[in-house]
C-alpha cells in the first residue's frame, strides 16, 4: 500500500516523500549476499562500531557449542578463564 505522501515522477523515476527526492537505484550489477557463504562457514567476523567509540565483535558459534553457551556473557566468561590459564 502506498503512502498518501509519496508521489512518483514516472518519467524521471524519482520518488518524492515530501522531504527528499530519491533517484532510482541501478541494481543491474548487484549480487545477492556476496559474502553469505563465508559468513556461514565462520570465515567472516562482524565488527560493529558503536556511537560511543567502542566495538562489538560478532562471531558464529557451531551448534554444539551454542548448546552449552546460551549467552554472550557465558561465552566471554569461559574465554576469559581460558585466556588467564593460557
């Protein structure tokens, strides 16, 4: 369902939502999820930069490990214990 505020300028392919005009995107060379396979294989680590300058790192756990560690806190506690012993 289209919003009442959105007007389409068909000849230019521009959408005007009342605030900004958005030109049409060209997806002709786009690739769907180019890194999905690496993410599934655990080859990619996601790093998120927070507004306060801190970083969060997201890693994929295998199913058997995830059964034992149900939260980020439990994983971090176990890893910190391991690092102290190493």
